C-alpha cells in the first residue's frame, strides 16, 4: 500500500469520526448514532475498495465524494439560512469538492465501477455535513425563515449586500484572476475562462433560487427557477466535461459559482420576504397554501413534444441528432437487441423507437434525480435523521447515473431540453412528496433551541 493511500485513509478516518468530537468536546446536540454512521461507511469502503480494479482510484474517489457531500449538505443548509459569510465559506468548499469529484469521474471513464465509493461517500458526507452545520446554526442562531429578517425590509436591502465584505472579496479576487488570465493565457483559453466565469455566476444564481424555492412550496416559483437552473447547469456541465474538467479552471469556477450562489440566495430571501414564503408553512394548521397543477401540465406537455418530435425540431433549426449513450452501456445494447428481435417477429421497424426510448430513459433519470434532490435537500435541512438517511441511497444511485449521462453525452446538446424539463417536473413532485412526509414526521427546518434548565430549588 502506497504512502498516499495510507495518508488518504488516515484523513478519511479523522473526518468520518468528527461527529464524536462535536458531541463530546464541542457539546453539540447530534446523537451518538449519527456519529457512528460516517465512520461505518468509511471502514466499509476501505474493505470494499480492496476488491475493486484499483484500490487507490476507489479510495481517492470516495474521499472526493465524502468531501463533496460533507460540504454540499453544509452549503445546502447554510444557503437556507440568513448568513452571507457562512454561505460563502460553505460554497467555496462545496464547489471545490464538486469540481474535484467530477474531474475524477470524467478521468475514470468506467463510471459504474465507482458507484459504491460514490454511494458510501454520499451517505457519510451528508451525515457529517449535517452535524457540522447544525453546530454552526446553534452557535450563531441562524434561521431559515426570511420573512422575519429585519435586514430585508424596504430601504435596507441594498445595504445588506453592500456591507458584506465577503461579497467584495469574491468580486475583487475574481477580477484579479481574470486580469491574470488576460495577461498569461492564450486567447482561446482566456475566452473559455470568461465563459466558465459567466456560466458559473448565472448557473449558481438560479441554483440558489431553485433550492430555496423547493423548500418553500410555491409551485410556480419552483417550476420557473427549476427550468432556469436546469438550463444553465447542463450547459455549464457540458462545457466543462467537453474540456475534460481542466484543473487550471478550478479557481475561477469555484469563485464564480460561490458569488452566484450567495447573491442568488439573497435575491431569494428578498422574494420570500415580499411574498411571505415560509419554509415550514405546510406544517401549520392555520396557514392555507395555494397550490396549482398548471406548471405540472405545462412542463409535461413540453417534454412529450420533445421526446416525440425532437428530430424534426432539430432538423428545422439545421441540427442533426446526436448518438446518446447511457451510463450503463449494456442497457443500451439490451434495449437495441430487444427492439431488433421484436422487429423481426412482427415485421415492424421498432428500432426507430430506440432513440426516443433512450431520450425517455434520460428524462426519467433527470426527473427522479431532481425529485430525490428535492427530498434530500429538504430532509437534510430538517430535524429528522431517519428522513434524511432514507432519501440518500436512491438519490446517490440516480445522481450517479445523471452525472454519467452528462459526462458521456457532453457534446450532445439535444439532451439538454428533456433533461431540463424532466428536472423541473421532478422538483415539483419531490416538493409534494416531501411536504407529505414532513407533515407526517413533523420535521421542521427552524427548530427552537432547547430551553436552559433551571436548577431545582433546594427546600429548606
């Protein structure tokens, strides 16, 4: 075993056992059972990795996934709360870890072999992230209900942003890096740098809007932000994958996505304040929520049109269809063979439907991924560990296949419309399911601190 592998194992054991440090040293409220889960996942994957094709590759990918999802749920919770500073710190860590994980995923090529390290990293990372973010929220009294934030009243909103020194640090560092790129990069690389910065800001601006919207139950808010965030996410991911996730772009990517996420969260907070959108409104018997099914119907109709007539639509605009690949190649082969066999039996060319079926599969991958993303995001922001853990395994499976689909089809722009529409529809269904579960469990985002127990009076 190499020195690097030993160092990674040591680091993994330290991070995955940090729940005990939080509970017994920092006196956080997380349970002992929660502290054991990340450590058990880490020990399991160390053993499993010895049976995979490359021990170091599997361990490195697990480490990247663990770091990604620790930071990811950390930023997910802090994006929902009112601290610009903590949101920026969490976003810097989360976006760096996401870029590193996707870099390894793109380099690995045989995606399905990395599925187990990814799943174990997701569970261990998200549980660790929840424990650390809960500690920060307790310590600094951070809340998710923007409607009660005095900084968002008319006349104070511009000052809210202007006084955030972390906002100006991000802007200045990004500007200096752009100047550095202009002076040192080739013209093609510099243009790509500007594209990454622009897409990073816009993508995460709408992503922050979308994730906060999904936690607050307004269908039109969710549908609109879901479509916008989906468009820019797939464009950004396709651009980065098409360039093999170059390591030199990690700095501008992380800075721009963090800037976009933080400003998007503030804009969402303002909208929530204006329209009185509360994260736990569906748990109240006194607040009646208005819910319309029009966005569901509208998005479904657009998705059906694209699946059935995509080739005609692309040809109309002068484009040809691309060859689409599923993350598990043998599924594509089985599907093609089944259609070919049936075509011979009934003398009808069913192979014509091969591509629409592939598109439909990718649409359902996007739909389920987005639905489970909404479930895990809402579950990770609430006070019920069992609810959170139950959503993680299906989310990890579907998310892995979605990222594999993007990586394998990064030069197939005809994938974007159905993935975006499927994702937006999944957010709506995920919201509906989440609200039912949360009503049943009474799982809340904002939990009041436990009252300090007064010492019992001593009778004389």
